[in-house]
C-alpha cells in the first residue's frame, strides 16, 4: 500500500473544503485505488463534516493532537475528541518545533486509541521503532514556503529512504515530504522502497493532488 497524504495546514474554509472533496471524487472517478490510500488532513474543526465524505475514496487524519488524554489543557485537541472522525493523526511536523518527548507522548495517545500515527522525522535516529506507525521523512529546508517549492532530487530522497528502511526495518512504512508537487511526483513514485508522499501546498488544488495520486498507482 502507498499513502498520499494531503496536509492542508491552516488553509480553506469549510465550504471550500467540501467543494475540494466533491472535486476530488469527480476527478478520481473510476480510478482503481486498491493499492493507494489518499489521506486528507484538514483543519480539525472540519473533521466531523468531512467524515461523511471519507467513504468516497479517501481517509481523514487530524493535523495534530494533544500529548494529554483529557483534562485542563486549554486549546488542545485530544485524540478522544477526534478518533470517531479519522483513522490517522499527523504528529511531530517540523513546523511545530516540538521536542522528541512531546512527540512520543502524542504517538502514545494515538496507539492507545487505535489511531495510526504519521510520524514526521528528519533523521532516522529521531524516533524508536514504532509498530503500526507511518514514518514521514521530511527536511524543513525542503518544505515549500509561500507556494515556492524547494525539492531534493529523487536520488537524494532514494538514499534517505534506504537509510530509513535500514533503521526502522524493511517492513516499515516510509513516506516522503518536502515540496512534493506534480513535477517531481513521478520520479518519487519510481523509488521502489518509498511508500508514499506527504503533500503540502500542492494538495490544496484537487486537480494537482489527484495528479500526484495517479503517479503512485
């Protein structure tokens, strides 16, 4: 299975999110997705509304969760508040600049709730081997900024994926994030050990996102 993860970050209104989903379903059409899982990470307030769309060829993920189960933690969104709406959770994204200990607590919350953590990391040694996790290899230097892409070449990515597979194990699931777009998706899809991609800016346009999905079929 290959995973194509759309991280919308702090973008879209609910109306635009619903329109994106309708466009996605139309663009996917009769596409055979048996070997590819598109995962959408919308802003947390939209999860419940979009959950009704998730049966139409996509899964949902929360962009971040609290490191705490419940309690007096103003502003935090706990896994217990979102687990009925999604099956995945993005944790440890470099934009959040969190410590390893905090990220590990978030991973623990996911696993206790039977939610699959998508664990972002820069170096393989950042985290221990976590059964059932998806690892998202991302270098902050290569994340798109204000719509400007700063990608690594596919050969560099291939070497990094190879190192990560050696560390986490051959059966581990490794995806790559870092200025993934319609121009480099095909070369990334050709990396045999790569299990998918984490898409930022390019995922905001359903046409571009579906084009990336097609490259991984």
